[in-house]
C-alpha cells in the first residue's frame, strides 16, 4: 500500500482561522450522510471560539498538511495515546491526506511509548479507521448544545505485529 508523501508540519497559532474553516467545511460536506444539519452545525460550532480552538490544537501534538499553500488537513494526538482530531478539507478528500496524517499520528503515539491508540470516531470516519485496523469497543452519544451526536470509541494496538 503506497500513500502519497505529504509535507507534515506542527500547528502554528497563525493556522487557527484556516483550520477552523477547514474543520467546519469538512463537517458540513463530508458528514452529511451520517448527521443531520442541526447536528453538523452544533459540531462545527465547537470551533466557534478561535482562541479556545487554538488553545485546544496547541495543547496537543497537532500536525498540518498544506498542498500548494492550501490547507488540506490536520490531525491531533492527545496524551500520547488518543487520536483526538482528523479533518481533511472536502476538496482533498480521498487523496491520501487522512492516511498520511493517521500514519504520522500512529507513529508518534508508538514512538512515545503507547501500546494502543484510541479514537472517538464519527460515524462517517468509522470505515476509515476500521480499514486501518481499529476495532469498535463502545458506542457513545456526545452532547452538543441541546443535541446528541453519536460516535464510536475505537482502539488499535500499536505493536510490531501490524499487518496494516
């Protein structure tokens, strides 16, 4: 399996506004089959406070991909064993950016001593994570405003025996 090599770099505070826009567009366009409009609006609103969003991204190991100057995606690792965020801009969906980011996050977690990595996957992303060897362990309902958004806790062992 070949993944295209994309240049990854750490999150900078200057990325905040572009990543907020990418976050919202990704939710709006890529999750429409799994979440209704009210759910998508409530989910995207979690990044409405730019300062809080920047602090959240800066408080984790967040990697950013830009292609020809355009923001293509970002992903975050929290506490060295939690895959916290993975968002790809709709224009770049299906081009391997999510896989490149996931590869890097998993390598980081393993390099920092994690034996397994956990993700709270949206229904939309669940097949992506299943394809990477993650196993569903729990179904969740996450409160956002006065709505509930379903997601699934998934885990993957990070060992030498990866048939990935």
